[in-house]
């Protein structure tokens, strides 16, 4: 009779705990109280050298960006953005020469090149003088004049 009562008790526990046994819940509580095995780092910081980040990477050479600023706090003009992206392209290209199979970096480089191309296309159509200056200063190959 005692064995029957314990079976019934266990079955009611299983029903009350949505099909899970009590042992499973105790294990889940113990796991939740333990500290994580390794610190959790945001994905952007884990692959910071590969990701398209809004900020400037520490390894990126931004010395030439100051030439294109329209005023002291300019960070959003097309010329400045193109200069920043160009320095990032140079950095990623150097990285890819050493690490040929870094496919995540290749994809990031393609995204940066696409964004730079869009900005250059905008600058080409809206301010031809600024476009010519940026292309000459940064040494970017000019393909847009042939396309448009």
C-alpha cells in the first residue's frame, strides 16, 4: 500500500509540474544559482575586429579623417564617413592577407565596401567637387564616372 501511495504522489507531482519530475526542477534551481562558466560578452565585442560597428576600432588609422571634416565636431558628412570606411578597408585588407580563410572578415569587408560605394554614389550625384577631392586624397579608384 505504501508503494502505491508513493507512486500516486509522484504521479501527482509530475502532473503539477507540467510533466517534469521533482528531481528535474531541483537540478534546474541548482543550475540557476551557479555562476556562469565564463563571463558573457556581447557579440559585438566578441568579434569587434570583424563586425560593422558604429564606433571606430582602435586599430583603425583615422589620421586622414580630420582633413575632410567640415567643422570640428563633424562626424556624419559623407566625406568623413568615406574616409573612415576607407581606413577600415585598409585595416581589414591587411588582416585578410594574413588570414585568408577568415570568411566572416571577408563578409564584413564586402559590407563596408558596399556602404562606401553608396556614400560615394551619393556624393558623386550631389557634390561632384567633394567627390573628386575625396577620390584624389584617399586614392580610391573612380568607377562611378563610368557608370553614371
